[in-house]
C-alpha cells in the first residue's frame, strides 16, 4: 500500500470514533466497499474518478458505511422483489441513512456531494437514472427535471426544503421502490443485475441488505404490508405466471399502433380462491347497512324496465281485447263453429332472466383508501359486489364473480369467487374476503375472459359484464399510456357485437375519464358512497 494510503488507514479509526463513537473493524482487502456484520471492507488503493483525494474518498466511504451501522435495520425482506426493485431499494436506503446522518452532522453533506457527478448529460439509461436520483436526494442545489427523478424526490421528501423525510420504515422504502420500479418497467429500460455496481463508488455494494438464501428472482407473493406491482426486469416478470388451478387460456390483444389484434397474445390462468379471514370485510358485508343496501337494490331492480318484461296471455278476463282472438271468435261464429274461446289479453310480469359476471379489479392500486375513508378500494368493491350479486340473484339473474390482476401479458390471473350456478351464501363472502390487492390491471384481457364466460353459459335473457375498478388500465410491460385503454375499448366493442353489455362502476374519480374512453360515458357509474349504488344500477340498466 502506498504511503498516503498507510496514513489514511491509520487515521480512519479515530475519524470514525469522532463521528459516531463507533469502532467497527476496518479491512483493506476488497475492490469496493461492503459491510459484513460489524466490519467495513475497503479497497487497498483507490483513485476517485471525481478527482477527490484518497483521504476524502476513504472518509466518505467509511462515514457512509458507519451510517448504515447506525441507522439501517439488520436486514431487509427481499422476497418477491425483482432485481430492479432491489437496486432501487438500495439507492433509497443509501439516501435515507445519509439524510439522517446529515441531520446530526451537517458537514457530511459537503464530504459526500463532490463525489456525486451524475447529470442529465449521462443519458436516461436505468443505471444513469439511479445515479441522478442519488445525487438529487443528497444535493439540494442539483436540478434535474426528469419526471422519474421528480417523482423519486416527491416520494422521498415531503417538502421543498427537504426537511420532512417520508421514507422511514422498510415497508415504506419497499413501496416507494415498487412504485418507481413500475415506471422503469413502463419505460422498458434494460438492466443487467449481475453486472450492476451501486454508485457513486464510495457507497457499499448493499449485500448486507439481503438475507442469505433470498433469491433475486421475482416471486409471485404478496409483499407485506402493502401490495406491490413491481415489474423488476419486465421480461422476467412477464414470464412469472402464478400457478393455475385450471387450463391456461390465451386471448388476443388489440395493438393500436398496427391497428389489429395480436392473436394469442395474453395468457390467463384461472385460480381458485380460498376462504378469507378478513374480519373487517366480512362484518362490512354482513352489516345492517349492507343488508339495507341489498334491499334497496332489489326494489330498484324490480322497478326497472329490464325486470318488468311482459308476457302476454290470452284469457277469459282482462283489461283489453286481443284483436286476433276477437277476429278468430267472429269468424268461428260466421261459420257456425264453437266460439267461446278467450278474447282478452293479460300482461304477466316475468322474473328477470339472464347472466351477469362481476369482475373485481384487485390490482395494487386497490389498496388505496376509498373516498377518504378507512375502507380500501378493494374492500369497497367486495362489499358492493356482494350486495349487487345478492340483489340480482334474488331477482332471477345468474351471477358469477371473479377478481383479476396482471403482472405482464403472460401472467393475467382470474380468481374465481362465485360460479353462475352457485348460491350467494357465506362461503362466497369468505372468498371475497380472501381477495388481496396485487400487481396491475390488464383490463381488456379480463373483459374478454368475462365475455367468453357469459357467452359460454348459453342461458336465456340478457348478458352483462360489470367491472368494479378504479377505472385505469395499466400493466408493467406496457409503456404506451393509451395502449391498454385502446385494447380495453376494443374488447368492450367486440363484447357488444356478441350481445354482451359491458359496464363499469368506478370507485376513484381519477379514473373516471379513462373509464369513459373505454366503456362510453353511458356505461360508467361513479361511486363514492355505498348509498349511490342503487341509483347507478338504475342508470346503467344493470
């Protein structure tokens, strides 16, 4: 080791004791910094590309690693995280502990800032964006107007002065990494996780964050405590289809750029859903208010024109003559035949008949609060669906229920909650309670699957599909913001040509404009309270 490095090595332990009263073991053996237990590994020699001297670089490296030992948890849960999300989580945790360290020791910011040299001139590859985000979160004077960078700052800080740190717990960091990772998936940026080295180079390689044995491959599990729709590497996620309980079905998708269907483009796995244990949702569905809502729905449905279909019968008594029967009676008299047949018409109200399938959007966005309440969008959707299905079945309709989510075109999951011939009983409520928010919203594929299910039922009467959603189609492998809207609209129009009416009950005002583009304004009902459901059902003609 050079003489300057020898002097640096001797000065670093006292420097750390001055900063943190810490005495981690320093080992000079590796090519880049990393943390192993309470030891900090550093390179034997280093020449900073930022032009910093050895003393500044080594101080920056040990101060950063020691900040991890002071502020970071022992390990993060990496299960279910794709490589892109792991890289993002590492960057956010690095920025978090440096922000906390700068609050206690403001001079550290002046130590670290010169080593951040990323700028818009470096391009818009994923690794370049990571370095630009790192600089933006540390350097108050650095201006970067890239929308993804601005979003990262908004998720990290709660104010323009960067005094309010929003990401404090591992679950908050994980959710922010997932949200930013979704955007990377939409931009379809390439990422080689095996060649990736975190930067700037004074920072450690983040290996301490992940427990041994945790695979870097994305797993189809629900990350606690908030659902994730993280794409990670979009090609890997697209192939990570969840296990199917039935045959995997293939559906076309409309590509608006070429103006035609891509046949067999999307794969749908049909999954059985087990009984749930969400006590709050079960109580909500079984509450007196929900029962009153069902009663109001039954009244509205029985008053609707669709329910009051009239079957005409010829009778001896009635309110009006049947002209054909009167003519037949007069002709019989003229030819001297018996003419005592019935000549009156009587209209008889028939029970409502038909098949309707309710599809519940259970994407990650459904975990958000509904209309400012403590109820999530998914819980509200399940309560609405339970009341609607009970009322329709009471009025004579056959009703099926399923939840759907997607994680790329090869991983669209339909979770069956209720079959057409199944009663709306407690077991269905338990299955509704088992639905969980996860992944994304490939709406067109869900509509095509529901249309097929309704048509294959071969029943009599009306055929309908009702989507309960926040109204915004989105998926991790699609970067065009209008692509999935166009595909969903194509699916709606093709369903109508098969005699299937498709409607949407929108739970989030932000998705109303998108839903109207997909379904048409007349087939979209906005719901912000449960009490508004009967009126929307009447208006949509469900």
